[in-house]
C-alpha cells in the first residue's frame, strides 16, 4: 500500500515591491527546502497573485506552509483546500513554476468553472438553498449579457 500524500493549496498576493529576483530566490529556496523534505508542488504566478500546491508527508507540508505564510514577500495567504490523496500530482518536481500569460490564466479559469459546474450539477439533485443561489447567480450572469 502506498503512503497517503497530504496536500495544501493556497493563494496569496505578491508584495507590491516583489521583483523578478525575489521570485528567483523563492524558487531556489523552495527547490532546496522541498527536496530536503520530500515535498513536491507547483507555484503559479499571474498579475501579482500566487497559487501553490504542496504535496508530501502531512507534518512536513504543514511546517513548510506555515513558514511560507509568514514570508513577507507576499500577503493574505489563504488555504483554499487541504487533505489527503493517494498520489502526487507533481511527483517529478520539487517545485514546478509557471508565470501565466493572460490567455493561460483564462484557460485555467474556464476549466475550473466547467469542472465546478459539472461537480455542482451532480450534487444538485434537489432544491436546496445553495442550489437555488447558484442558479440565481447563473441567471443574473445571463441577464447581464442581454
């Protein structure tokens, strides 16, 4: 049986004075630290915003995230999701990195919306307040286009 992998996904906003050299430093530090701790992951950057996933043994991932959350090179770090999974998504990378173009960011947003929409539709088998709010929001979006 394979060991369970723990993951944390978080987002944050880059400090206003963050430079390209700062990002290089972040990546070098992450590559070293993650390698020493058998942690893998991916960091995406777009218009002063970060989103990152960290994968590995739970205590090590949480320790690394705690250190990241206190880093002054970004603000407003917020965990989006965390939990256990069977295998790593970024098994070959101690720290993959991509600065997204506007087109790439838009494509990811569209895929996320479609994925969330499909998941939500499977859960929405009966009228509940969240289901009604969701469809009211969808209707409002359509009405704005008219």
